[in-house]
C-alpha cells in the first residue's frame, strides 16, 4: 500500500493528522506547502492526498489542479473555510471530499477509509458477472447483443456489488460509498435503485441475482449458484 500525503503549512496540524492516521495503520508523508507536496508526490507512491487550501508558494487549489492533471487519486480538502463557494470550487477542481477545521479525528478516519475504498473499486474498469460485462470507462453494460446505459447511481450500485461477488455489502456501506459520507436523504432511496436493477436484470436471462440479506444489506450472486 502507498502512503497518505498530508499537506499543511501548520506543523501542529500536520502532526495531528499524521498521528490520527498512523494509529489507523496508514503510512503517512507530510509536506508544508503545495510545491513541497508535488516533490513528494513525484518521489513517493501516494494513495491519497489531504491538503489545506491557504499555504505559501503554492496553495491547495493549485496543488489539486496539478495532481488532477496526472492522477485520479482521492483528494480530501481540510481547511478552516466552511463557505459553500469554497466547497463548490473544490469539487469543480475534482476533489473527492471536504472537511472543515477544527475536525474530529474519528470523522477524518472514517472519511479517509471511505475514500480509499472508493478508489480501490474505481481501479477496476471492466467486470464480468453472469452474462453481463460492466464497463466503468464507458458506463455501459453489455449482454450478448444488448447494450445498456443506466442512470448513474444504478450503474455505480451494480458495479460495486459486482466488484466482490457473494460479498455482503451493508446498507450503510452502500449509501456511504455511492452517495457520500454526508448523505441526508431517505434510506429507501437505495431500495428503490435495487428494485430497478432487479427489474432490468431478471433471473436466468442475465444469470445474476441481487439477494437481500435481512438486517444487513445486499449481495450479488450468480443466478444458478444462488438457487442451490
């Protein structure tokens, strides 16, 4: 596993983040501004970037631009700025999450874990399950002579379930991964999307089955294996 790159011009903040994440077993590297961070990025194998915005020499925005030109690794902005305009700017630059200071160490850990999960899933681009081939790059699903283009959330749910056949994904995990840590919608939203996927890809024709695990969540199985 690569390292988590922590970028902040405040040494105390850098050390706090480093301590929190190292307790979770992560390898960390620190940088004091954007220029220093780019040097570390070129030298090391980096899996995730956590960066402040206001820093000397190169700020967090410019750093995000530079990183996004060469990598799709997850980026978390950690800043005192809570304005909506700041958040919008960050997401427009391609960041994946945004957390304001002061922060709760437990929340930072949860967000980092969720981002790394999502990134790991995203590194697989094509998955075959049953009679379906799921292509993440094209957001297409193919089955013999058929080609489907699904609504984005339905596609992401199916891709996630297909990434680990037979694994039970809890409702909380699915919601957090697909909709994000801050999702405040109705949990029934997930059930509606699952229902639509079942209607689209029924039984023997596509050889897949989405199974409800009562009290836990869902898993995807080969249709014939699920019948045994």
